[in-house]
C-alpha cells in the first residue's frame, strides 16, 4: 500500500508542470563554484514578484529612483551575474558561450557587438523583439578577469531606457525612439 | 475447663426478653414533645447573592475578553513582524534592482565606449 502511495505521489510530481521560463528569460548557470574563486561577485535574481516588491520600495522623491520606478513596473525579471577574478580567464568560457548560444535563438537580435582582440574584451548586447516591441535584453561582457551576464525580461520601453541616460552612467545609446524596432528575419 | 467457661459465657450472653412493662417505662421517661434543634439561619448579603449569581458568567466573560485582547495583541505583533520582514525584503529587492541597473549601465557603457572609440593602430577590433 505504501509503495502504491509513493508511486502515485511520484507520478503526480512528475506530471506537475515545471515553471517555464518567461519569453526572453535566459537559462543562466548558477556559477556557484565561481563565487568562491571570484574576488568580487554580483548576483541579482529578481523575478516578477521580487521586482514588484523592489519597485514599490524605491523612493519616488529621489529622481534617479523615480525614473527606475517608471521603468521597472513593466519588467518581469532582472538577472545579473558578474564575477571579477584576480587572474585571467578563471571562469568557464563554455558556460558563457552556452548563454551566448541562447541569444542566437529566434527573436533575439544583436544590437551591439564589440570585440577587441588586443584587450580580449567582448561585449554583446541583444534585444528580443516580439510584435515590434522589445521584450528582453541580454548583455554578455567578457574580459580576461571579469565576465558579466545581464538579462532583463519584460516590456522594455526603449524610450524609458533612453530616459535613464546620464543616470547610473548609462551612455547615450542613440536609440531611435520614434521608430519601431524592426522584427528580426525568421531563421 | 475451657468448655465450662464457654458454656458460662454462652448462658450469660443468651438473648432474653425484656421484662414486662419495660417499653412503657421507657416511653414514659421520654419528654412529651421533642423540641426542635435550633437552626442557624444564614442570611446572605445582596452583594454576595449578586456575586453568586453573576460570578460564573463574569468569569467566563472576563476569560473571553482576555483571550480576545491577547489574541489581538498576538495578531498585532505578528502583523508588525510580517510588515517588518516585508519591508526588509522590499528594501533588499530595491537595492538589488539598483545594483543590477548599475551593472547593466556599466556594461552598456563598455559597449558604447568600444563602439565609439576609434581603434588604435594594430588593434584588431570588430565593431558593429
């Protein structure tokens, strides 16, 4: 009888739908072992619930936070992994390439690609376009002693992102807000 | 010897009828009417009566009020604790959010600089 109950529970557990990642959400490895070896690490995992909570607690009187508050209400998740090391290439390049491969999937467009062979610095900025709107942002920046993966999920209002210029050191990306982003060609 | 003693004892203790007129003599010796034993009447004070009548309901009511007050207090304390925890989680999330946007902006800046800065001679760069 106990075996039957256990079997029934196991069947139910296997039949339960796993939480599917949102469109635009990358499968970022945990990099748990890296945090111990890194001299500095930033790990931010904000799903829609935590993001909503974080947005509510932003100070609307602070102009910087007020702008972020406007932006983050339409977002569904922010995921950041950033590690700095004391020696060169102490991180698994294969894992970073694995994330990069996800960004070559349908819908994703690379809007910035910067490679410097001299400094071994690669920065790629990707945007997921769906229905003419940006639904996800992915940044992969790898340097010899540092690598960073940023994934922002949700309705990314490029105009609002544009309004953050000058804050947090966000550069003028010359985003044309009057034009709609062209959907990527189907592969 | 012992048998004699037992016989003597049995004869002495044998049931005998009361002599004639014994009952009448005893009845005549009794008083004609027995006086009732004096009873002590305890008269309750009105306050005591009131206390006896409402004491138990009052105790129940007091217990009820106490439990409601205590329950409310416990609920308030728990509510405050939950609100504190929620606030702490919210503040932590907002800090993480700002940190995430700082990292994002740093990397966007890196990309921007890489795209905008002209490459030095000899540096093989691929910019888009």
